C-alpha cells in the first residue's frame, strides 16, 4: 500500500499470452510469414478458438482444408511453436536472474538476443551476460556458482583475468602481469588460478591485448589506439609543408 497512490501491485516477470477472441486470433495469425487476412480468416472460420492449436498439432489437415501452401504452413507452424516455447523460456530466464542484482530489463534483452536458446546459453556460460550494459563480473560469477558449474574451468579463469584488468584503478590502460596475478588471486575464490593459460586464452579470444609484457582489455586498448590516431591526424593537419 502506497501512502499517496493506495493499493499497488508488484510483478517480477510477464509473458505474452495467446489471444482468445476470434478477431485477435486472426490478427495473430496474420503476423506469420505468408499468412494474409484471407488465409487467416479461412483458418479461424474453420477452427475457431482452436485455430492456433490446430496449426501447431495438425498442420497437414489445416493445409488441406484451408488451401495453404506446404511451405507457408510449415513456416506458420514453426512460428507458433517458437512463440509458445518463448513463454516457458521467459519464465525460466526470469527465475535465473531474479533477485541476483542484474538490471531489471535484462531478461527481456536476453530473450530478444537468444530467443528459445536463452536458458541453455545462460546455463552453459553465465559470463555471456557481460556483453549487456550494466552487467559485471561478480554478478555473473555468483550465478555461475549458483548453477554448480566447475569453479576451476578455464572459461571462468579467463573472465577473472579480464575482470582483474578492467578493475585496476591505477589510471593506466596497461598493467603488468604481476598486478593481474594479485587481482586474480583476490577474486578467483575456491580454486587455484592458472594465470599463464588464462592470459593466453584471453588474448586468443580477443578479450585482452598484450604489448611488451603489459596487458589491457581489448576495449581500452582499442580506444587508446583510436585516440592516438585522432590526435596524430589533428596535429598533422596543423603542420605546414615546411614542418611548421
């Protein structure tokens, strides 16, 4: 109960619900590739409120009765199955992320990017969430541990190295290997770090850059390189032919 606005409600997830009225079902069918108003009307006229179920479970029958091309019917069926599966996936993603410190809109973005594969993607590698804005190493690592994934896996070791570099507060883009080792030891928790292998793997995956024994995140190194090029170009534009 809110002091100013009275009774309120709170929700942690939502899913799109299939339409129930005949008009809504017809509009829903028209969103599928190759299904225009006439075909949608034929399907609804034949099957009524069971139209979506019929298209998913008895596609050959619908195809024959309503005069729909086989390829169009296959696309329609696949679309309806995919959307139905997304309901379950949405709820499972919300269950995984809720109450763990992730941004509130993350579940929606995860579904948009990975669709019906979202749950499998997260369970296999929660650190992929770091590609979304506002998601850090520690929240992903906590989910990783919650899922019971191996704490000594190289995929986690690599992320610890990247986090160590990104969390350095010295003010320099590049840091020494010993600094990385100190920060990894502080964050690895529950297993022994394999620093050399993890650094090599992080470099191979393009997550970090190495220059003369110093290391930087790929984003920071590329940004620095771009800035230097811009400064050089700006300076050269002010230099005359005689060097002044």
